[in-house]
């Protein structure tokens, strides 16, 4: 068996991509913990809260009442109706039930959207810092990611000029993730309008709006989707969302998208030949999540906000670090440029952000992810989806490690 596996020739679409660096970092932290090391794990990109009880109960009811069979490929009517209502009332996005697809997580919807549209020679614009999966999803589907650096001076956001410069006749998509993983930066209405104006000049470019964190919102300005401020772009946008983060349901695997019917049909066609449909039980739970009492979501968001404010202030008090306040999501992306070139007590030089996160892990047992994994150095990402005690302990240790550098 082993020999046969060793002889398998893997396809380029596999050999050309990486295992997600955040998954690898979380795995490393788990291994060190299992080996008895005292690790404060700040790598995790999922809520530390349990799925609210009412949602679990909806899943139990689905099991008891025999809602345990294949569903329509594009998801149950109940769930699509709940999504339609959520998009309309929260974001002002109008779509019909046949303009919505449901899959095994937002990740799967994004992947299928690219699979449905991207071929060799096609380009996808990915603003950096980016969620680690975007470039690899593009590569896995034969396309070329075009990375556009969005520095801290621009609030880690894509400017209209940078977008204009990146568009070529081969551009198929712009990926717009707001609020962003890893920076927490979100686009304001005027910024969305300016980006939309560029897209209007290039009708061959579609926009992939990943708004999975849009309920985790701390900014003083309102949460908007580019489609709500530029409805004219609706014919060439896919708005992607899901319940993983918002309702602490990462393991249930439900994500969805709303977009033009030909694109939704293509995504459904691919799903019909791959997974058939997402779990019927998870769909029942997700419908309950979207239509039920939203109190638990508001409570979770209030706690994330408290943690973000506290941790950001704490990190800004550490010599050599500076941290921009996130507008949303549940990550901080501190700048560690002030520590580059310094020396550890063991005599090693911190030459880049990977050296720094390895130093944090080895010297004080704090697991984070280096900025280069997200396409921008020298930064590191830490997740605030962890208890306040863990966050306090993690920040104390980071402070200790930074003050030991010379
Ligand atoms: N989009 C972004 C920006 C994410 O950070 C993640 C998860 O980390 C996802 C999508 C995937 O979400 P889901 O669990 O719905 O697949």
C-alpha cells in the first residue's frame, strides 16, 4: 500500500500549492502542547465560543424528523430564503433564490467560483496582506494571482490607482476581503465607491467579495458591501459569506454566495459533480442561525471588541511594536519593524518576521503567524478568538520576549 502511494504522480495543481501556513502554524502549536510545552496559542482563526444552543437544537430536530437525505444541489429553500433575507436586510443586497448557492464553507464557494471561471493565463488580483488561501486557490485552478501590496500607510487597503495599474486584459477577478483577515481593515463607503468606479471602467473584471467577518465590526463607520454602494456591479460580483465565524459554527461547514445566475449555476454544476450538496443537518442549523435570535452573536462581538481594544493598546505599549486598530474581524496585525536587526539572548539576529515568530515560540511559548505568510513583512498576526486570560498571558510573554532583545 505504502509503495503504491509513494508512486502516485501528483498533479501540478497539487504540487504547485502550499499547505495553508496558518493551518501549519496551528498544527505546530498543538504538537508542542501535546509534547508538554506550555504554549499560548494565538494562531487560531476560529471562534473560541461554542455554537449557541438554539442552533444545536435545530440540528437535533433535523435528525429526529428525518431531514437526513440529499438536499437540492443549491441548498434547501429554507436556508436560501434565510440567506436572501439576511443579505437584503443587513446589507441592502437584493437577490433571488436562484441567485444563491450554498456549499461546505465560504472556502468551498470561493474555490468553486474560481474553478468555474479561471483558466490558464487568467489573472486574479489579490491585495496583500491577504488571507493565505486566495493565491493558492487561484494557482490550484490554473490561474495566476497578481499580488498588489497595500501598505500600512494606506490602512492595508487597495487604492483605486493600485487597482487600475494591476488590471490587464487577462484579469478575471478582483478579490476584496472586508473586514480583512489578517489586518482587520475594512473599506469605507467612499473607498468602495472609488474602487467600484475603476471596475466600471473595466467591464471584464468581476469582484469576489469575501465578507465572512462582516458581523465582527468595531469601526465607527457602517459595514457596507461594494454591491450595496454600487448596485450596478451586482451583475459581476459574487458576495460570499457564511455562518462559520458569525455563529461559531466552523465545524458545521456551511458557506454561501450570491451572484449573477450564470455564475451561480456554474458553481452548482461543479458542486453537483463533487459533493452533491452540503450536509442537510448543517443546513437546517444554518437556517436557524440566520433566522433565530441574534443575541448570542451580539454578545460574542462585544467580547471580541473588548479583546481587540485591550490587546491593541497592550501591544502598542511594547517597545518595537505598533498595532493599527482593526475595523473588524478577529485578528491583530502588529508591525514589528522596530525589532528587526536586534539580537536574542542566545545571540541570534532577528532578520525578518519569521525569525521573530520563531523567537516568540521558542523563548516564551507564544504561537503566532509571520506577516510574510500573508504577503507583507515585517508583521505578525495574532488571533483574539481566545479567552481574555490567554490573551493577557500571551501579551505579557510577548512583552517579556521583546524586552530581552538587544
Ligand atoms: N474567508 C476568510 C477571509 C477566512 O479567514 C476564512 C477562514 O479562516 C474563510 C473565508 C473560510 O470560512 P469557512 O469556514 O466558511 O470556509
